[in-house]
C-alpha cells in the first residue's frame, strides 16, 4: 500500500449515466447497481481522465492509502476482455451458434412502423410535426438491431430519434435539442432505450440533463436492453 492520488466517487451525486466509464482507458470504472464503482485501486492511474466527463461532479481526487497502480495487470485485463479504449461495449461476442426456436420464425412480411424522416437526432428538427404532442422514443443506435420486435413493441405510434452516446460528436447539441422537443415540440413522454453496455448510459444522462433544464416536465421511461435483445430493465424515472 502506498499513499497516492486516486479518484473518489460521491455516490450521492452519481446518477449512473455512464459517461465516465469509456473515458477511463484502464477500464477501472464500472456501473454496478445504478452507480459507478472503482473496480480496483490498482487499476486507477490517478490521472483523472474521467473527471471532466461527469455532469454531476461526482468524481474528484483524494490522497489516501491505496494499492500501487499496476500497469501490467491492467494490460492483461484489457486484453482478456477485448476492451477497446476501456469500453466493454466493444468486446467481440458471437451468438450465432445458439439454437433458434422454430416456433418464433415469422411468417409473411411485417410492415415498418416508421412514420418519419429523418431519425438521427442531429438531423431531426425538434419542432417537427412528428414530435408535436407525441410519445417519443430516443433510442441508442444499436437498440433496434438487438430487439427483433422493435417496430411492433416499441416504435408503433411513436416518434423516433436515434443517437450514439459513444461515437457521435457534438453531444452538447443533443441536450439543447431534447430540451426543445420537450418545451417547443411539446412531446408527451420520452422513452430512452439503451443497451446494457456502460457507455450507452450516456444517452440517458443527456436526456436527464435536458429534462432538468426544460421548463415543461414530462414522464421519462428508461429501458435497458441486453446484447441478445432482452428487456433487462424498464422503469419510469
């Protein structure tokens, strides 16, 4: 044990948005039970790349007794988990060998429930008629590919905007756009659908920030989807 600078997480401030997780190149942070956690002291290099990513100011530095940073173990851990830039969402997995239930095979053509264009959040005008007074789904890009019945179960009769909290640039604009959808577009409800990988939680964080600064208050639902398309969590916030 050595006395050194290391990050400290204020659980009372943390809302589990996940924006800090991909910022840590050592993979030292994980979302556990809705809060970010430091996996191990020896995975934290004390440089604080995650500090500037937290919108709630929940991460700070402290100086205390801790295990020394172990660069070699971090490298082995990252290699073993196929992390890319510290993001578990980039791990390669193959589900193709799993048995498929023949009874679930669809017969006939199922029509699309998409009733608008564009759908990418950067391009979709917040005052577009397809948002006015509507229930709106804000979905991470991968969600519709994971859920087989996305159109039937989640899109039908709703407006849609899609975004990627990890790869999209200019995300400050997203906060302003969602705020405008609430205040000017007067959307009825907002359902935020994200994948289970930690970096995807950033989209929920953006939606929460927008809702906090909006003058109107609307119901917001959070839906977390597994990599196999199962609904892991669904709740009104």
